[in-house]
């Protein structure tokens, strides 16, 4: 019997920073010399693809094992249950978002610039497999404790949209609006990318992000000197 989901430590799954490029999911299990992170990531990548294409409930652990060319019992070396895999897909998606947020904070800038960067980052994540998992895979399939952890991370991202809107209004780079309501509008528009995006659709991830920036960011037509004065007064 698998232990209750949601009690696993953070290092029980690969983080966004531990993703290994250049190794196919099958090759990850082709040798015992591959490290644990590679194998966990191979399981998550395979599971996410199956969850998104044929549905979470319709996907069996046997399907994941068969795709990886391993036995079902071997999966239990990396994840304790199908729910644990689903939870980890969500958490890895949020890890990728958080890595983008850290980069935005490191770069700094005014409110409009940070909001624009966040839109680009989030749009890019929504074109990726684990970003799609955040929106298209139902967290109601998970126990209450796991749902709460995912919802906490969702709220943190929404709060960052609101923070950058407030910052832009304060520093004179964005038009006045209701930051809370506008943050929901922006996040909702970006989340929908996960439903309609297709790699063969003609637009790259970066192009989609730029289209959303041009559509959603409302710059305040203030003079550069006024914006500089507002920023200086807020220090």
C-alpha cells in the first residue's frame, strides 16, 4: 500500500532545475547509470503526455510503464501511485513558473516591464507540457492536502500579477485599473493557451508571448521624466 500522497519531501521529485536535456524518456531507463532525476523526469514526461492526450482516469500505470519499456513494479521505485505522479506534474509545472519569476526579480525594472516579462514567461510555460498540466489536469483527482499545496502556489502566481500591476500604477508606467480584477483577466487569458496551443500552429512560444504583451499591457502615456520622478520618490 502506498503511503498517503502529499507527505513526500520536495526532493522526492525532480525540480525545474534538474531537468536533463538530450536524453529520451526510454533511454533514461536504458542503463542503470542514469541518475534518479533523469528517470523520475522520464516518468513524469511520459505520464504528462498520456494524461493530456487520453485523460488522467483513462491512463493506467501499466500504460506509463509500457511506454517506458519497464515493468509496473519498477515505477514504484520513483513514485508511489498515479496520484503521486499527477501531483508531481503540477508541482514541476509550478517550479518552472517560479524559476521564471526569480529571473524577473533578478533583472528588476519598472512595473510595466516586470508585468510584460511575467506575461512572456507564463505564456511560454503554457505552451509546455507541464504548463498545460497546471490547467488541464483536474486537481480534484487529488487528496485535499495535495490540492491545498497546489492552490497555494496558484495564488502566489496570481499575487505576482497583482503586485506588478500595483507597481506599474504606482511608478506611472501602467494605466490605472483594479489590480485584483485585472490580474484575473490576464491570468485567465494566458491559462487558455494551454487549451488551444499546437506546436504546428505557426506561432512560436515567444511570438505568442509577445502578442499577449501587446494585447494585455496598457502603458501609461506619461513622460519619461515623470516616471523617473515617481520611481525616485518611492525609494
